[in-house]
């Protein structure tokens, strides 16, 4: 593969709600067969093995998932989320905009009825390559993300894109940024604390393709626009590895490790062997069975945390058969939920049932209890649906760990209530294309969600929205969504969210199988490990 070493400067950062988990462990010996213990391990860079396929390094373009998580490590942001301790050594990021803390911005003022935010920046800061890190760079970065019109624009504006939530960005002097909104919406501080608020070097981007609406920047698929964060991308071999080095110009607390090597390895046997031998300090993306096996060995410690990652069967709301609400509901009662969590997730998961994930802003536990496995009720609902001898096409990407096993369990369970399931295995690229275009009858997948209920409801329930690839259009939801869009206060949003959840539950557009836990396998001598849906490698160290 072609190797390139980027010029001294890339990008940074991360954080989405969820959980920031910090592990403090005393050093201990690894497995007896370890080939990388003691001084040998100490002499190499901090090493992360990650079962990820990275195709872009641009947080403004990539959607939630591994790509966005990795790319976000190189860019700073105006603000950051606060954290709270949920158990000894474990902290959780707080998705409350009122508790957002300064980062590159030292303070901010809110005026014009909540529609104008004036940020004061740290003075005299620079990108890793020496270019000025100032208000002009912040203005350029926010405007670029909005102009791109990709996942970053939607996430940054919390789904409020018609009309756009962000009206304008001004930089009256090097240390002042004025952000104007079309309506008051304090949640903007939450999104600015995420990867979508990344600050890029304008000179780097303009010298390498500039900004084109609705078009990815090809150069940024394998490069970074210098770095405003704790690390620079010193070396990147796509599909193989990346080397991150501490940014000497970073405005915040320096990264714990001076150098981090990230190996992109999708081979499960390789990941397991290198975790056992101590060649990797942290291993990410292992399937639950492998994590369970390693959890019993002295070489390894397993870190778990709640994550906004539901495993679902998405139904085409307008497709043949799946347009029948009673049929969809029948399937939800014929899912062996406990068997899936036990036999496929190996206990690394939990149950709920609804459109808002536990832990999200807007989640109401009383409305979304776990659904029971009740074949008798499923048969009754199927009879009420009026369908006869139904056959369902279930599209899967068999390269995703556990998906084939889940599909087989569903096929068997649904056969017992009289539904024939055709498992339609697609190559990864075909699966992604067909799913994003909404050209499927049903699809089994791991979802990556932004942990704000109002945003997820807008994304999934807005009729004819480009992001609504299930074609969901439930009568009565659009007035509620309009009301939600114009309600800024989280407390005032809750009854609207609850009403939308009721609509969703009445129509069963998606089958929530379980919520997958985040898992990482770490060496016993890893003393600091922080987790959030976008990994912040600067907080990891031996």
C-alpha cells in the first residue's frame, strides 16, 4: 500500500455523550506466553489494535461510527462536555448543554433571547504546523461543516437544517467568535462539544481541494488539515496503521502518551493473539465471544461501558408486507431477546424497547421497558394483520460479527409463528448503499446514534427526510416534530418527546433487539483508559 507522511499538522478531538470511563489499574504481568512484557512493551509506542475500516479522516463528512471516532482525535473544539463520576474510577460525560465547559473558548455570552453566542478564545494559539489558530479558523470550520451538507451538518445543527439552525458565524477579531442562530436552541453547545465542532486549518483545506457543497474532500480521506488537538497524524497507511504524535502547539492538557500507534486489523485471530501476547495495549472491536474468552485470562482486562449502539431490524415502512403495522408488531413479540444477549452478545448487552436509547437526553424509562418474548401474542397479532403465509427478506452484512448468528435465531423464531425469513447476505458496500437508499424490506444492523433523543426522533420520524431511510411517516408526528423543533428548553421538550415515543410504539417501525455494550480488552498495566463513543486517545496511557 502507498505510504504517506502528512506535513506536520492534522486535526483532533472527540466526545459524544455516553460514558467516559477511566480505568486506573496497577501494573501486572501479562499472560505467561507474552512476547511483549516488561521492557519490550515499554520500549514500543502505546499500541491500539482496532477492528475498523477507515475510509475518511474528515469529521465534517463521516457519519457516526469508527471513522468519525478516529478522525475526531486530531481537532480541538470551542467547548467540551463536563463529566460525572458514576462509580470509583468511572466517569460519564454529561449531555446537558448548561454544564458544558470551556475548551478552546475561555468563556461565552448568550444574548438576543438565546439566539446569539459570543465566544472568547485563548489568544496567540497555533495549529501544529504554525498557522494561526484563531477566530477566523473557527468561523471557516463551522461554515465549512454546514456548507458540506453531510452528516456533520446535520449533527452540528441537531437535525434542524430546514431552515438551518446556524444563521451566520462572525469573527470580529482574532479572539472573538459570534455564532448566530435562527432560533434559540441551547443544545448547540452540546453539538459544538462533539467532533462536528472540529476546528480545521483553512490554509490546508484551501490548498487541497477547498470546500464543495455536498461533496467530500478527497484529500481529507487520507490526510488531516493540520492539528488543533492533542495529536498530529505523523504517519498514515490506509487500511494498515496510523502513528499519532503529541502536538507541541496544543492549547490544552498534553496527551498522556507522546506517541500512539493504531493498527487497523480486522482479523479476529490476529487481534486475539496480539492481545494475549501483550503486543497491543488496547484492543477494540473484538466480537463478544472473543472478549468473553479473553476476560478469563491473566493477560487481559475487559473494560465495559454503556454505549448508544442499538442492534436493530429496520423495516421499510412503505415496503410490501412491512407496511403492515400489526405484522411489524407481531415480529417484536417473537424475538428471543434473552437468547440473543446470552448466545450472541455473551452478556455484553441489555434490553429496552423504543426510539430513545437509555442514557440519552429525553429517555423515559417508564415508556420504553424491555419487550417480552411472547410467541402466543405474536401469533395473535399476525392473525389480526390479515397477512397469509408471509415471507420476509432480511438483509444483512455477514462480515459484521454476530449478525449471521442473530439472523439465524430470528429466522428460527419467526418460522415458529408462521413467518418465513429469507436471509439476504450482501457485501459490505452493497449493504451500505441499499440501506442508505432505503432499498430493502428489512435490514439487521448495529446503529450508531447521537445521544440526544430529540435529534434521533427528528432523524428517524421526519417524513421524506433524506436521513429517514426506513420511509417512516406516522400520522400526527409532523406537528409534534414542528413543536419539538421550536422548543429549546429540555424540560419543555420532554412531553413532546414522550408523545412521539407513543406514536413510535403504536407503529413498531423498528425491532430493537438489544443495546450493545462497549467493550475494550486492555493490558493490566494500562493505568488510564477513557471511553466515549468517539475515542479520545489522548486520555489513554500505560
